[in-house]
C-alpha cells in the first residue's frame, strides 16, 4: 500500500471492493470521510409528499396501488389472519424458536432493569414533586423486509413495547413477491404480543400509520429502521404530528483495530454490516498499515463465499479503510463520525471507552461481534444512524413511555414559595399568574 497523507483515494483492494484507503488523513479531510451515501433529498421529499397525500386521501386504495408499484405485489387483504399465524408457527423449526426464546429472555432482562420506581421529593417544606411513567397507548413498529426480513427487529421493538404496557402494538412489514410475510416475522410478532400485523412496507406503510386507513389504525409513535425512503417518511410523519423513535436509516459500522485484534474477526464484522444493503457503510480504522492489509486480504477471502456477495460488495463501495497511528486522533474521528455501531478491537479498551461520546452501541473486545447485539445479547439494535448518535439514544424502555410530572402543595408549601412566584410573575408582567398565588396566600 502506498503511503498517502492527502485525501487522494488509494485503491488497493484486488477485488475492487473497498476503495477508500487513507493514511493519517488530516482533519480538514474528515468531513468528506464521514459523509454517508445519500440520494438527492429534493427527489426523495417530493416522492414522500406525494405518497403521503394519496394515502391520506385514498386510504387503502393508495396502499394497494403503491404496494403494486414499489413491491410488484397485488394485495387484497393487508391484515395477517390467524390462520397465517398458525401456519407460520408450524413451519418455523423448533431450533429457531428456541434461539428466538433465548433472545427474548435476554432482551427482556436488559430492558426490564430500565424501569424506574416513583420517587417523591419534597423540594421545599410542603411542596411535593414526582414523576411517573405512562405507556404510549398506540405504537407502530416498522419491520424492514426487502432482501432480508428482519424478524430480530420485531423482538427489539416489541419486547420493550410489551414491558412498557402499550395497549396497541401495530406492526407493518413489506410482503414478499408471493404477497406473504416471512414466517419468522409472524412467529416473533406472536412472541412479543403484537395486536395486529399488516402486509405493507415502505413510505406507504409510514403514511398509513400516520393517518390511519380503513384497515390500518393511526398510531401515536412510529418505531423501526429502514432505508432512506422509510427514514424520510418517518421524518415527514413527525412533521404531521406523529412522534418517531429517531432517524434510523441504512446500517453502518466503525471498527477500531490495533495489533491485539484478529484480522479475520474484523473482516467478518465489516461484512456483517455490508450485507445489510447496498446503501450500508462500514469503516475500519487500524493503527498500522500492515494490519489494514491483513484485514483487506481477509475481506477478499470472506466476501468471495458470501451468499449476499453482490449486496456486500456494493456497500463496500461506500466504505473507507483508514490508518490513524495515534489514539487521540482515532477517538476524535470516531466521535466526529458518530457511528451507529462501534467495535473496539483494541488492547487498552478502557482508554477508548471512557472517551467515546458519540455512538449508538459499543462492542468491546475481540469476542464481542456486532451480531451479538443484533440478535441475542440483550441490548437493542434499533439505533441512530447518519451521525444522529451525537444527539439521539438507541431504542430503550423510555422510548415507549411518557414521563408525567406531578406535584402537590400544602398550605405551608404555598406560603413558603408563594412570595418568590409572585415576584417572578410580576417581573414577567403576567399579573394573572401572580394573582393565582396571591389569592391563595390571602385565603
């Protein structure tokens, strides 16, 4: 690999996959290196608005039209029947059901500890304040289908919704070419207590959950990852008054590796995210060029035998391989990129962990693959992408509840804080606010 100290691209992969080889790029080049692959936002916005308008006006008719246009499937009944659930239960192997149950147990354990007990605080003598959680009554779960039906996402979203006590858990997912939902998704939906499952995906599914149609109910909050179209649709839903979990778009992963890492492990992690979709992005930062060469060689060998090789290889076109020799710059780059998934395959992991401020979920050590978080370790895999981990958390129990504050003030309490309220209200020229206190004090 030729040494490069500028931003000129160095294509060093013999299989034409990873093209972004950079040696100690200067910080002025980082913005370009941390840019995600996107499509023209104006074209995307126009399409989203068109679909939303038609779904709002035409309801199920628009859903049928767009499902035929985008998915090449004619759907007569969107709602999955009980017979379909029963058939799915028979067709999914006992081994897979047992694996799902292990994941369910771990996800339940991790999310259950996030419950918070009511704590009443007496802020001033006679003034009592507290906070209580209430479940969001109606939630919509979007489960990507497409090239890989993600039944694991059903568990990640449905389990905390169930623990929170959401009354309606509505699930939408794209049908396959036969107009069916993957059996695994239906089994997972039953495990988490989904109240209804609908065969609709993409922008039209998000629009249906936003407005409601003759078949699909309107919800109060929409959860779930998706491609750029789904992400843009969720942002439009938010503009229309329906809450969303976060902007969660195409999958991404950053791996930091040093001489203590295993090149084969690192390559396998990079490919595990690259195979999600052609718009996924993976980045590897190694502390030495020799290590990066080993990782690239492993990438070539492992990619060659992947069933989803074509998808992974296209995703690798969006990806970067970088050498950064010192830990400080590596940490700065990681926090600037703010990855959805971050793997730290390094020997001095504590030094890194304490200084990570922007990441959706962090995987520490050579034996912690990102796949563990995707499926069965217990943490949630619905995470902020596209740099949004600078301000957003991944899905957790709090995402499915609202925090309502309460307060109760005694006669003693209003006397203790009343004068301060009167003075502040008067300073803001809000006389009625002052009077609401004054009348009580006089009483």
